[in-house]
């Protein structure tokens, strides 16, 4: 087992500190990846602070977060056919799944009936805890490794592995495209990718934000319009019954029924941001216009590759602020204050190799 430098939360809510982990010896289908960049997702913060204890069976500490991993193949196992040394690759939110259930067979490994093996805060099939991308190296089965588009910079492309696919998948599933009116609620790491992707797919895009601070950015990123959700007229007159699709990336508490009322008949409100507590819904908002309330999680391997190729063709990347590993605790505080434009990405060269 090879020792690898990383940063870990040693217990819930404690700051991240340097920590040495062991990566498994590569098996015949494994790819050993030198991690170059790793995005900082809000889910990293939720989990490092143990805010999902109501949803997950367990939270495993010490925890090395990070599931927006971009790097270069260092070596491959004997039977690896899809990658070779030097390839630019990515790893997202899961590193394995049962491979046999109906969902895995449909390429929806993220919904694996047994349970996908999370990239971190999960357990490998042998029971060993998994550790994520805030580290120098990772060893992953080739079937769960993605190919990065050659024309995109690795730092700005890293967030596609979670933020990108989390928005691309519902946009495709609910047919965002020309003639469809899409709202992105919350302009953060996920939301700004939603704006870029929905725009690239040809939809009419509206940003709903809790302050006016991001208006210029929203329009620059590709939004057609921008509304501040503290304006009561948004809900009573301006946008009532307007949207085909609303993607909610916010985990803070909101009035869900107000947002359902912004949908046309047959429109859908999709939950992406994960609130800590259960959400109250009034049946009438749904029943009165055959509206749907749905949820969506990341995407399968096949769709994630499709999204990366789409981003390569349309030159879609994340707006990133690259930071050294040592600034991670400060970065978490800034994410919590919505003070990031729009994704922190850690430069792993800042982490000593041992
Ligand atoms: P983020 O960068 O922190 O963005 C969240 C956005 O929510 C903020 O930029 C802000 O946008 C809005 N917001 C923050 N505080 C608010 C408040 N008090 N009231 C209303 N809006 C507020 O986080 P992220 O990385 O995009 O992740 C967002 C959520 O998605 C997290 O819960 C994360 O765990 C979850 N997630 C889900 C999936 C999935 O597969 N479903 C995947 C990844 C992440 P404005 O300033 O524009 O209002
Ligand atoms: Zn994520
Ligand atoms: Zn499965």
C-alpha cells in the first residue's frame, strides 16, 4: 500500500489538517492517478461537518473530502484497456457500484440498488473507508474513470465532475432546450454550471438569487434574465406560472410552495441542493396544475462522459478560484458566506507528496 499526502477532517466539524493515507496496491483493472486539481463542493462541507447524518448510514472520520478530481494517469493495471500513462482523466462522486442491479445495467450507477461506493465517506467493497481528492494520488477501477476533454484546462474542468454533471443530467432528463423556460435557483458552484449548460442547450435561462449581487455575473454566464427572490412581486405577479423547469441548487430553507407556483402546468421543480431538514409541501401547489416535484443526483458514468464531451465541444468550464491546499478551511468559510465566484479548486502541487 502506498502512502499518500492528504488533508482530512479528523472528526465532525474540526478544521482540515495534513494527514497521511494509504492507497491500495493497483489491481489489474485499476488506474493510478496523479491528482492535479480537486474542486471544493458544498457537499464536502456538509459531510465534513456531519450534516447528513439523517441520510447516510454512517459518516466516516478521519474524512478526506473531494469528488471533483482531475489528474493524469501515472500507471495502469495489466488488464486496463481504456487508459494509458499520461492520459488526462477525471473521477467524480463514486468509484464503484454493484454493476449488476437494474440501475447499474442502465448506466445509472449513481442510483445503484445496492449502493454506489462513494469517492469518500464511503466503504469499498472490502469494507475499507474511501478517501477523496484532497490528496496527491488515487487508485480507481477503469470503469469509473472519465476521460477529460483535451481542449479544456484541467483546473477549470475539474468541477464538471460533480457540479457539471449534477446540472447536466436533470437538464437533459427534463428536456431543456430551445423553447423551454428554465430557472436556476441559487447561483453558486452548481448554479453557475446550470446557467452555462442550459444556455448551451438552447433554453431560455432565468437566475433566481437571494441577493442582487450576482446580477451582472448571471447575465455574463449566459442567463437571459435575473430576479432577486426577496422581491415579493416575483411570486405574486412577475413569474407566476412561467417556467417549464426549476432546478433548485439551494440547501438553505426556502418556501417550496412559492416556487412550485412559478411552474406552468406540467412543469417540474427538481431538488438538487440538500437541506438538512425535511421540507413542507402543500399538495395544492402540485395538484392544481399537474406539477411535479422531483430530485436528481449527479449522473451515471456514461452520461458524465457525454457531459464532458459536450463541454469540450461547447467550451464550457467552471469559473474557478484556484487555491493552495493550505487555504481550504478559509475556503469553506467563504463558501458558507456565498463568497466564491464560482468554485474553489485546489492545486494539488501545493500539497507535499509525502
Ligand atoms: P454553493 O456554491 O454554496 O451554492 C449554493 C447557493 O445557494 C449560493 O451560491 C447561493 O446562491 C444560495 N444560497 C446560499 N445561502 C442562501 C440562503 N440563505 N438563502 C437562499 N439561497 C442561498 O453550493 P454548491 O456546491 O453549488 O451546492 C449546492 C447544494 O447542492 C449543496 O447542498 C450540495 O450538497 C448539493 N449538491 C447536490 C448534488 C446532487 O447530486 N443532487 C451534487 C452536488 C451538490 P445565491 O447567492 O444566488 O442565492
Ligand atoms: Zn459535489
Ligand atoms: Zn448496482
